[in-house]
């Protein structure tokens, strides 16, 4: 099993594209700005090149870790030390039998959705509660990550 770098890079642009649509003033952008305390002045005074550059870098990191959530074979890959040449014959036999088992777009989307529900929702909600943010703020951000991770999981798991 090797990393699919094209799938990782394709999945990494998903949060940027979804964010452009999700937080656009024509969709949820105005409500999000109000709930987050963002103003148009703050927005205009920000360095968008730096923000998008760092966002892309962080999205690549997220794509790498998403593999472990959506591809079950990553467990076997990590158990043998991520070195297929040094693996025992049992690893090769396992991968011959199950190398692409449940490696579908649908399965990846399902696990991407579950990771948003069981990992991202609690983290975002915990932070937002202590920051005294509204439930609108929480659900706007959780919705964004749920959609992004569902699509990312589908790309990473299904693209072989």
C-alpha cells in the first residue's frame, strides 16, 4: 500500500472550495460573520495570500491523517512498519486478499462524515461553548467540516 499523493492533493483543495461556497455572503457568509464577530474591515485588512497558503498546507496535513480514518488497510500498513519490503509474507497475503476491500467513494464518504460527527463536532462545540459562541456559529462550522470531510473521505478512499 502506498500513499496516493494525487488523491491527497485533490482532497486538500476541498476545504478551500467548499469554504468559498459555504462562507460566501450569498450562502452562510453573512450569518457566519455576525456570529463569529468578523467584520468586513477585518476581512479587507487580512493577507488572503498567506491565509490561503497556510490553509492549503493545513489541508494537506488533514488529508494525510484522513487516510487513517477512511482506509482500513492503513492499520495493516502501519503495523508492519510502513516498509512493504521488510514485511512478512502474511502482510503480502493480506493485501492480496483485502488490498482494495471496501475502498469505495461511498465508504470513504461515510467515514469522512463519521469523523466530522464524532471528532470535529465535539472539538468545535467545546471551543465555541467556552468562547461563548452561539449554536448557529457551531452548526455553521460543523456543517462546513461535515461536508468537507465527507467529500475528502470519498476522494481519499475511492481514488485508487
